[in-house]
C-alpha cells in the first residue's frame, strides 16, 4: 500500500485539464506476482472517484466517495471515517 501526493499537471486526457495544478492525494495498492524469481505481472488499484472529487470534476454529495482524507487514512487508521 502506498500513498501519493502530487499536483495535477500534464494530464493525458483533455477532460482533466480543468484540474491542472490542484493538489491530489490518492492511495494505491500494487499487487506484484513473481514466477521463477522474475516479475510475472502487476495489478495497480486506485480510487479514480477520489481523484475526480479532488479535481472538482465529481460532486461527492450523496455518493460513497471520499477525497484526500481516504489517502490520509491509509497512513493513519485512527483518523475518522467519512460518513456516507
């Protein structure tokens, strides 16, 4: 599990240009498989809705979505959980 903090910049999709320069925090889970001592595959999981909320492209009202607090909770599970 890792947490990444960055500023949205140089985004591939033109739809996300709106969020350029905004701070974004997101947690990632990376699952890596090995075979014969070599990496055979990897799966990267992240919360796309969390990023869209932080970029202002998704309104979290009424949705089971969190913003940067979900990434912060990865590092500190004692933080409160957002009520949905």
